[in-house]
């Protein structure tokens, strides 16, 4: 669909210009004698023809990073990326800045090649493990629990977006494990992917990355406001006086999903993910993924006002991160690496609890309760 002169005058940002070029076809391109074509419904007008379908192993070499632990990070040294940072630090598909460094001997470690796609080897759930990121830099040290997808003639950004999107469920199916889910390079090789010509890949990546840049700008504003809220919250709670009660006097704790495998995710009933609890203060009824629940299956469900907590993390400081569910419209469930706290009666205001469990004083009380060495866990009843 071409851009007319009127449209050009009203489009001010580069993102809007790119979006306006994106064609919305009423029908797929037709080729005589073909029925099921690999042609997208949305497309830039200058491109045509089918997208190729193939296995990931046909277009990429899949290897693994080498060990770098959190206690080996430093202020100086070579830039590096650890697998856990893909969940916490790098929020968009293309990494624009590397935050960590190590003084380990880099000659003994695995280095990136610009355009590499990295994806964790392990994670909390099968659906969360599909967190692909493109590394557009050479010689970044890549940690040991990272799969490295080194593409031959394709765009890394395009495949990072694809693996995080339409291929997410396919990756969940090949992930293995119960308490901790593992994703092996051998299984990644058989994931089927689609790719157009390299020029089309790059233009799609450019459009999506422009949108991500705008999101990042807005997130910086949000982070400043959140910092202000946290400061006010800590100051108020630090000087508060009154009766103190334990959670156990007010609540009933319950666990998240149990008995689920990778095949159960991607469709069915809504559930709140680990990262949703980890990253937010409030959770609405629109913040969820899907999981299959049988009609007679017994699983705990989340109710309005419930406080939700993460059960495990790489460091004790990140265990027991909490959020409060403020949705009302539907029944939904909770990730297996989380637990919920349901408050009886009307003694607790949900919005107050949301800020209380994110306060510095509450977080400091949680740290000593984390148990473990390489991975730290929290028992739901200790609150």
C-alpha cells in the first residue's frame, strides 16, 4: 500500500513513517498451482515472493557460552553477558549496551560475533525460556548458560524477534525439566523458522527496533517516577507507628501451577508469569500467558487483592519479589515458581500491600530467608 501525499505531511516520527509503509494485504499473493503459501499478510510494498521455511540448523551454527558467575563480575575488564541478565537487564530484542564486565582471562572464554542471537539454556518455565536477544557487537564474553545462534546469511535482530514471538511455543515444547527448565542446543537445531530475503529482514528489524527505542524512552520516565514512589514509600513506612502483625495472622498461602510440561503452554486458560510478578507492583487481568487446564484438574487460582511472590532466583536479593493482583474479570492461575497469599476479610487494602511488599524494609526482611548456594529459594510459609 503506497503512502499518499496527505499521509506524508502528518507523519512526524520515523516510527510512524515506517509503520505507514507497512502494507496490509486483503489476500495473499497468489502463484498458480500453489495453495498454502508462506507469504505474510502484512508486508512492505517493495517486497514480494514467498518466505523460505527451514530448520534453524540449516542457517546457523548453534554453540554454547562458557562459565562466568556473578561473583566474577567487576567494574573493569572485558564486557560480558550472563544468562540471567536476559531476563532482568535486556528488555528489547537487540542489545544496544552491555552492562557487565569481568577481569577473567578472555582468551579462555567464548566471544560474540556481531549478529549473534543468544538464548538462555535454563529458566523458570518452558514458556519464559524463549528470551532471545541479538548481540550486534564483536568480542562480548558470553556466559556459560547461554545458547549461541550464529547465523550465516541472515539478520540476527529479525530472528530474535521471531524466536520471542511466533516460535515461543515451539521452543517451549522442546525445553526439558520440571523444577528448572533446560533448553539444549541440540533441540534448538530442529526449530522450524521462516526467513525472507535479507533486505526484507533488515527493514522489519528496523521498524520493530524503532518501536522498542520509543518504549525504552518511556520506560526511563517511568523508572524515575517509580524511584520517587519508592522513596516516598520507604519514608512513610520507616516512621509509621502502630500494631504489628504477621502475614500468617491475616492470610492463607497457596502454590502456583503444578504438573505442567512445555506442551501445556501457549493456549487454554490464563496464568500470571514469573516475570510479570518479578517486574511489577500491580498486575491486571490483561497481564497473562496461557496454559491448558483440564476440567477436573485441581489448581490454585488467583483472586483480587492477592499478593504474589517469586520463589527462586540467582541471588538472595532477588528472591521474594512481589506484586498484587488487581484484576477482577476472569479466573486465572499462577506460575509454578511463584506463590500467592490470599488475605481474609477486609483488614488489608490491596494497594497498600503492593507498596509495602516492595519497600526497602520488607525486602531486607526477606533476604535472610532465602536458602541455597548456586540458586536461592524461598519457602512460601515462612511469611
